[in-house]
C-alpha cells in the first residue's frame, strides 16, 4: 500500500517539475500565462492526474498536450496495476 502511494506521489512531483520546466523554456505564451509558478504546475498536475479537469488551465501548445496525454496514460496504468494486483 505504501509503495503504491509512493508511485502516485512521485508521479505528481515528476510531472509538476516537468510542466514547470517545459512551460518556462518552450511553452507557448498562453501556457506561460496559465502556469507562472511551480504551485501552478503542481495544481495543473493534480487536477490532470486525478482527472477532475476544471478547465481553468488547459494545455495550448503541442508539447504541453503531449505531456498531458503521457501523464494520463502513465497514471491510469499505475491505477490499473494497483487495482489488478492481488
């Protein structure tokens, strides 16, 4: 159980850092307007990871969309693995 939570927390930290760095260096102006701080990247990561999707922050550039898709696939794989593990 602790190991599973560790996977989830590590993925949150990993994707938050990834979003922050990508937006800072190669993100579009709209992405930069949405994610200005690490806290904004963390917020976007948590909302995306738990598939709430409020819509207040959305990816505008191709790279942000691709990372978002990667995050959704990765996290869902973790969840399916955790749920199917017996």
